[in-house]
């Protein structure tokens, strides 16, 4: 599936950029192949416009903020968050600016420390993160980086228990146990909930992270898929430490995603420093990134296309993700666009 050519995904919220990235001025981003620019308005709220001045097509991201509006760096035309041109420096103060002088504006909201964008009227709300700013939990912003893969590949990998003994053999994978544990899966309106327990290597360097000292420990994994391209993984260790990850695999174009990752922990900085947790998850995600960037991003979602990819029993969560995405396309009157 070539995500940028499936219109239904334009009608969903996508995590686009940490709000901290916008503190020093406008920033460009590509979402589903659409070049956009983000900036903070006069209230400090994020706004998103097409990254194109309606005068001579210069990128608005080359400009700067002016009193909560966005000024083009080419001729100084000023846009408000609605995309309307409200000032033309070359005009006199009493000269009216035509109402059609504008550039497209997109729906943009601040939530969970990020600017979220929907290119068209969204069909569903932004995924919930109940631990964010909740008592007893700490929030760690882990990763904001570009991967050369597709959201389907990243999603199904995050539910794939059969790769642990191979891709993660140098970290938590137990090489002697390649047979994956079985998920108990319950579908819901947002996607599905999948629960399992796995054995995980727990060398001394990981023991502050897990909170236990056994060489092999267990992870109680509660994994949830949230349509179209998000997931929540709640890992609970035997001592009660919980390691909750939220991923948004934001589609940049047909071959790239922006990985946005939050971590929530029910322990303290003294128990396990945030940097240790970031380094731990970075080591694991580097292993995933390396293998995922070797795959073809044009993953099959219409399972009637036979012979392109083959599956095994443990691929059930990934197959279900593909079926849910295909159902989204079908309900919107779309067919899968692929090479």
C-alpha cells in the first residue's frame, strides 16, 4: 500500500512535531506527501499551513513568526493560522487585501507535548494517553526520528513476537526460545487489544530497568493497536514496574515514517534514570530500524493479492492490522494503491 495515495488517511490525526521544536520559529514537515509548515500562533497554540506562499510559491517555512502569524521570507506577506493573508508590506495600510489571498490551512491541535495534524476533517479523536501528567507516572519523550519504512511495516513489527530471538538476540531476545508466545486478541472499535507473556533476557545492565535481578525474567505484555498507525505497549515486570510505550508511526511519504515515541514509567528517577531508559529503548529500536529499513515499504493490505508475501501463525496480529486497514479503505470507497 502506498499510504500517500490513500485519501482516507488524510482524515485522521497524526503526531507531527514536538511543541518544543516550534519555540524558535516555523518548521517544515511532510505529511502523507503534503508539504506543510507548522508555527505557534499568538496564543502559543500550533498551527499548520500548506508550505507555499500564494504570491510566488516560496516555502513559508523559510520565513518567521510575527506577532503569532507567519511572515513569508520572500516578500514579507503575513498569514494567520487560517491561512489568510492579513498583511502585505508593499500595500498601504488602508488598502484592502482580497479575501482569496490565502494558502490552505490544516486542522492542528496540541496534545501530549506534540502538534497533531489532520489534513482533512478527522474521523476519530487523537489516541488517548492516560498516563500523561498523571500522578504516579513520569513522562519521557524518547524518539522523534525519520525511518525509511512504512507505517504498516513498523506496526506489524511491534506486535511480532517471532522476531525477538533473532532481531533482538543481542538485547532481550532469548535465542534458545525462537517459538513465539501466543497473543490473546480482542478486537475493539479503535483496533484491537493483544495480551501475552514472554521470557526476556535480563542481563545485569538491564536490571534497574526491569526492577528484577533474574537472568531471564518475564514480561507481561499488553499491546494495543489504535487505527490507523499508532500502538500502545504496556510491559509489566514481575516486581510491578511498568514500562508503557506509545508509538505513532507518522507517514511522511510512501517510503518514510516519523517515529514518535513516548515512555511512561511508574517508578522514579532514583529507581532508574531517564537517560538509562532512553538508551535501553534506543538500543532495541536500532535493531528494529536496521531490519525494517531492509524491507519493501509497499506492504500488502489487500490479502486477496496472493503470492506477494507469505505468512505464518504468529503473524496473526499483523494480518489483523492489514484487514482493519483494508476495511478502512473499503468503507471509504477506496482500493489499495500499490506499485
